[in-house]
C-alpha cells in the first residue's frame, strides 16, 4: 500500500491498484487519523468493486451454463467450473473425462467478452477434444472470437508470458498423469 499526499488536492480522495498494491491519493493537509480512515475506506471500496466485477465459482458456473445454452445448444454440461490460482501458463483448462473446467485467476478482471471466450473454449472441449475444424466450428458463432483471441495474445505478449504454442492456433493439448485427456487454452 502506498499513500501519496498532494498539495493540489483539497478535499478529494481517490485510490487505484498499481502493480498489485493499493495507491491512495489524499490531500497533503490530512492528519494521520484522517489518512488511516481514508485508507481503510478506499481499501473497502476497491474490494467491493473487485467483488462486483469478478464472479465467484458459482457465478462462473452459471455463466458457463448460459454460454452453453446460447452457443452450444446446452450440450456442454460441466460437472464443475472454478477459478484456480495454479495456472500460470494457461488461461483455462478442461478435463473431459471428469467434465471439469478450470479458469486461471489471470483472467479475473479481464473484459467479460474475454472471459466468455475462455469459458466457451473450454466448454467446446467437452464436445470435441482437439482443436480441429469441428472444434472451431463450435466457436464460430461467438461474435467476439477473434477479438478475444487477439486480446489474450496481446496480454501474453505484454507480460512476456511463456504461453505454450503447440499448434497453429496457439493452444496446448496435454495429458494428465492419469492418462485422461486435458485440453487447455
């Protein structure tokens, strides 16, 4: 957390997140007690805003069901959909044998249409395991398909992420230790 005092500020207080830390901008004339009060208030406001912007696991599963209904005629039915913090090289992954979908915490806070693409991509793997023409045909109706893919490529490039590129579509397909197919974007 960082507090920045400004002689130009008279009454307003603002806050934002920068590189994983809270930055609070306050007037230079605030007392230490006022500073503590405003830091706490702004921390609570940002937490509430973040909670509104990013769905929890239940909301994520409901969103996946809506996407399946809208774009896949309800045929993709995951057993579970959850956020995970241990995926640093993938946006999402799917294990068709257990019908589980995991979405990387890195996708939290991205635009909703990007999250929808990642979810839809993993849902499509419940119907088609690979990345062949049948798979991409399932995703074609999504209106922001190319835009979302480009967004994710840009984020990966900007962050210098080592995202696996095992095919012409930039997606990775691997097998887990139990031999079940696992597909990821």
